[in-house]
C-alpha cells in the first residue's frame, strides 16, 4: 500500500505541474509545418546535405527535400544558416537527481526529498533536457517510480518533456552501488526486491519482475562498484554469474533490454558473457573485453560527461567519493580512445544528474576531443542510440514516417560540433518546444 500511496502523491504532483505548462506549450502536434535550414544531417548517411526542407504533418515527417508536397496552410519555419538534425537521444540520464558538485550539502540534498518533491525536480529536469535538444532519453534508475510517473505524464500530455525509456529502480546487491547509503536499519527501512535490491538468482529474478510489474521499459543493473557510493570499490564485481544469468534471462524473456553500470573490467566481462545489451561507463575496460563487445554487438554508453564532471568537481564530494572521482578521469579518457580505435558500438549517454541537466550536448565536444569524428558522435546520439533503446522505428533519423523529432543548431555542425550546445529550434513529436529566435 505504501508504493500505491506514493504513486498517487507524485502522479498528482506531476498533474499539478502540468497545469502551469499548458499555456506555454499548446497542443500543436496536428499543425502542419515546413521546416527549412541550410544543412541537413539525417542521422542515416552520416553526411551533411544542402538545402534541408522537412514537412511535418500530425506529428510525423511526411516529406523531405524541395520537391516534397507542402500542405495548404502549413506553418513555415525558416532557420537560415543552421543544421537540421534528428532530435538527440541521451541513453543514460537520471532526471530525479542533480548534483552541482559544489558542496557536501548539495551532494546530500537529493537524499532528503519526498517522492512528490522529487517528481517536481524530475519534471523540471526533463523540460530543461528537451529544451537542450534531447527529444528522447533513457532514465536508468530513479527512486519511488518517479521516472515511470513522469513518462506517463509526458505521454498523456500533462507535462512537457522528452520521450522516456524508463528503468524504475536499478537492480543490485545489498551494500552495493544500487543500494541506499548505510542508514541505521532501525530508523530507515532497508531496501528490498521491490526497490531492486536482491541476493541470489531467484531473489534477483523477483527484483526484475517487480520493476516490470510497475512498467519498466528497460532493466538497469549495477555490475560493479560506483563513484557515488561510499563503501564499495570501483572494480569489484557486485553480481555473480548466476545472478546475471537470472536478471538478463528474465528481462530478455519479457522483451526488455538490460544496461549494466560497470566501471571494472571483470564485472563488465561477466555481464557481456551473460548477454548484456550495454555497458555503462566502462572506465577500466580492457581491449580484450572491448573486442568481445564489438564481436557480440554490445554497446558502450561511455558517459564522458560524468567522468569529466565528477573528476573535475571532486573537491565538492565527501572524501571517499572524491577519491574515486579523481581516479576515473584519465582512465576513462584512455578507455574511450581505445574503444573508438577498436570500433566498439557506441551510444551517446551523459549520466546527467551527476552533471547539471541541460548541459547534455557538451558530451559531443568531449567525444570529439577524445578522437571521435563529429559525424560518428552525432550518429551515436541519433541512429545508434535509437537502435540501443529499441525506438529506431520511431525516432533517431529524419526519414519519412518517423516521429517529428527535430533539432536545429547554428551553422555547419560537422565543422563546429559545440554548436549542439546552442539549439535554435527543437520539435518533439510535432510539438515546438524551442521556437527559433
């Protein structure tokens, strides 16, 4: 009954927040548009073409190019010297969290929010993320079902935000990275399977079923230790081979993919052997594990933004966490460069929530600075991320029939990748979220 009561509270709060947003974002998905810019990056070819014209009707792309049929009374949006791209996809965010890295108080504030309060932060963070050009996100772990409630509220038109692929609670072991901090058990109830905490194959299978019962689209696991948990080493595996087999097997039987938080190579290798769909972070991956990932088609979601942010803001964290944050900086950069060289499939992801929401597009510059081509970086946030998330029939490319998820950035984006941080125009499912100046 407690979970049902919490669900009612934060669903109500999301509905109330939606009242304020309704006037700012009219329901315009049935409006026909003609969007024109100098350049087009379609998310398919990896190339830039000239003279981008895209026709949108009822929230769908119905025409591309100068010869496309233009409906009568279509609203024309002229973007000038800009690049039109598919809406960006961030494969790893935490909309309920945000850490500024400036003080211990900021670090612990998020632990003290009521579920209804967290839902307001999540709605705000989702809206900011959309306005930054990210029309689809995968939320990999949120307490109290907040990500599921926000997904449903957005889909129902109650609030404005990106398309959400939601994981509910992350699955992990007692004392591990997915568990709660070491609160006194006589004062704060320890987490259970419903909250994603499990021991042994059958317990872990039940934890997976619990997340899917309440509507999880994807399953997130903590295969190794993490930076933002005080007592667990980064490299130590936290799930056994038998537990991984139970989790991944059960999720796949239900048609859900599984994402593994894994810094350590041994933990990642165990997950890859068990059939994982993506490795998140991957800080200490060995070349051997990366080659196996390439062979098996396992995606790396590198979250350069999280490694860069946490290592450069370590002084704002508690000492045990600061030590781990500093340790990942150079190691993560070296791993990413090697992954690009080997050709591991890469899907864009930031781990925003570790860093401030709305700055997601800085990931593009970090990836390019580390040796990825601008075209490959953009494809990682369009074509490749849509494939990983299983939404590639809906979004991820500017092709006829896809959802009208569009972003325009200044100038030639392949020459100036940092222009992704300054979107001029954002459309999500046919709704204009950012109007051109």
